[in-house]
C-alpha cells in the first residue's frame, strides 16, 4: 500500500505517490486517444484528424504513433476493443516518448462513438443472431425495462452474503448414486424466462462441435448411443464440476466472439452465470459435500447447473476442449461422442498412454479434471477406463495439456 499511496503529515490524508499518478494519467490518456481513434474509419488522415481533435493540438509524436499502430487488417480493426487499442498505444514507442518527461499527454476532448456489433469470425458470420448494439436494445429484445435488466445483472459481491430469499436462484442438493451430492442452482421464474429467451432466440442458432449429442437440436441420448452400438470397447470419461468450472470470463468471451459489444456481452453473461451464496457453500462444507477446489469454483461466477441456458453455453465454451479430444480420438483410431459432461471414446487399433491424475485442457482454458470414479469402461467396472488404455501401451503420449 505504501508503494501506491503515501500519507501526508501536513494534511493527514492519503495521497497518491507520483509514479502511481503517472501510471493512472498515462492509462487515462491512452484510453481517451483509443476512443478517438476507434470512433471512425481507419484511413490515416481520418485517424490523425480525430487524434488532433482529442488532444487539442498536433504534437510531433502523433503521426509516428499512427504509423506504428496502423495499418491493421480490417477484421482485426473491427473486432478490436477500446481497451485492446489502449494497450497497444501504451506499449508503443511513440507514446512512450511522449510521456518521457513525466507528463502524460492530456486529452482535451473525449470523442465517443455509438456502440455496435462487430463482425463475427469466419464460419459464424452468416448466423441469424439478434442485433443487440447496446444495453437498451438488449432490454427491449428481452421484453423488460432497463431498470429490471439492471436489477438482474447488477450482482455485487455482497449479494453472496444476502438471505437466500433475496437470491435469483433456488438451491437444492440431490444425492448421487455413486455417493456425494449434486448442487442444483435453479433460477427463479422471472430469470428463467430471460434465460429461456436467450436460449431460444440466440444460442440455439450457434453450432456446437459435431460430436455433441447432449442438449443439441435434433440429437438425443438415443443418437449418442447409436454411435457405439456393437462396439466391443466403449470408454466414458466424466469431468468433475463441469458447470462450476466454466467461468464467467469464458461465457463473456463466447458472446463477444459472436459479435456483441463488451457491455452487451457482460449483461448476457450476468444473466447466465451466478456466484453461489456463502450460506449455501458454508452448509455444504459443514456437511462434507465440498472440498476447497469445489468451493473456490462456486465462489467465482460460473454456469448454474439447473439454468436452461447452461448446457448449450457449456458446449460452446468447451469447443476448444472438444477439438483437442477429437484430435486425441483420431490418434487412437477411436470415435468421439459428447454428452453434457461425459466424453465417450470407442477405441480402435491405436494405443495411447493415460497417466492419472490427468487434466483435460489447461489453466484459463476450457477444461476440467477427470472424474475417476465415474469414468469407466462400459464393458468393465468403474475406474477400469484408464487401465484399459494403459494396457499394451506402445507410445508415451499423455492425455494431458
């Protein structure tokens, strides 16, 4: 704390240290300049004119800064956020030289642009998605007032400590056949209606991995089972805490990938994720249902097991994981089929070594820990899946990130 702020003996107040003030003003200037540059076209003359209007003058470093940052590919420019452009400005040589004397450039005029959707990447650009350029458009599309939308999306951390009657979710614990319990976090009727609207009007139009069968249109448990009919070996892997392991950051990145502005993506994420209230976590820990890792997942914004929008969002957020599993299945000569939290292999002639404990994916990516008790060779016993893959191993590749 002393490194950022110092106490003034004369006034008795906390005052920012010089280097802390410099860092804050430098970032503020970079954000103001980034907003000005993003407010229009990418032509050099237009960029220079907006930079001059924001700074109130044409400093010698502005031209070299624009030459250093541009040109960018059109798709990169359209998909770049103000924060991303501000990061590039701060790290540029020209902007660093402008701040070398200890005084960051001053923004004289803030130039803003209307919020709008940006193009989705190739393969998703032709989806028929609702046009939601700003939060008010989102509220109109959901059929609620802006105040009501704010009531659902404004979730400060102190809400976790509020009474359960004031929560947007109802909580119950269902026992598992294998032991332990499954926490169901079911949204109350009004929030559930909004999540159903997001599912039917937006998420259902987004394709998932071709191997997905769970909670996918025109597919079911029956189509999943047909993939493995008549096979001598079928191996199923379950992921621990699958829904709770999918964070709000992953959900927000999914909505932004579909082209929605940062503010709209944040509101959609807030409608589809939650922080488990502290009384619920404390009760589960007292009863021995949670370990520290599960409690940490529940204390962070995550998908709710019980919300209608969670299964499709889980499939979309785990797309990278499913690509890696499909690659693993291909090296094994196996076929992959995906349900909600189960990944099922039908091994062929290929062999691969599986060294438990294993982690599918990696830190900050869609993935999770294997549930060894419910991962099984469906022709054998629970826990035999790893042994089945290890027997007769010819390679040393690991099933891990």
